[in-house]
């Protein structure tokens, strides 16, 4: 059973290396993902929050690992329809990704997650703003990335039954 091995790994790392290191946080993230994949979001948050605190203590706030943790936390809240909590975490992830590299696909993906959160919440105005922002950011990227984001925007408009905008 994976859960047992993850906890054994966590205990071993703590015993020999301690908690303030990336090996320990990676194990916490794996346990958080295990619970998240089982839709056990409150349990997953325990491990994601602990990983986030350690990353901050290690001066690794502005890292892709921390973005991953924030987005995982946000996704759990989103699946529980706690959209405002999810929104706050997505904005933190966007801020970090922007500081890391505003032209990166990770930055664009964080914005797309926020757009999806607004769509799920029923906030169609903000969903449209952020979906269009992803499209604007991918204009300078490869054709495949641009087409993928274009299809996301078209699907958004189709879902809204707005055929005029869907025929971009």
C-alpha cells in the first residue's frame, strides 16, 4: 500500500535528516497528492500546508515546488466548491510564477486554473477575462500552445452558448 510506504519514507527522512529539507517536503507533497487523488481534501491539506510552511522556512517561497503545493491546495478547495479560498491560492501561484518567469507555460497554466475556478463559480466575466489573458500570452509561443488555448477559449464560449464569440 502506497500510503504505508510514503509514511515510512517520511519517518526515515525525519529520523536521519530532519524535517527542514526538500526530501521531507517532497514526501509530504506525495502524501498530500495521495489523499487528494482519493478526494480526501481535508487530509491532503494537512500535508500540503506543512510542505508550504517548510518551503517558506527554507526560503523557497518563490519556487515551482511551492507553486505546485499552492495549486494542489487550490484544486482541493475548488473541488469542494470553496471558490474564494481557491481563488486566493491561485493568485499566489500566479504571482510566484510571474516572478519566476512571466513568459513561462507554468504562469499561463496558473492563469488558466484561475479562469476555470471562476467558470466553476459561475463568475463568467472573470472567467472570460482570464481565458482571454491566456490566449494573449500564448500568441508569441508555439502554434500548438496557442491552438490549445484558443480551443479553451472557444469551448468556453460554446459552453456559454455564445456562437458569435466562439467563431473567433
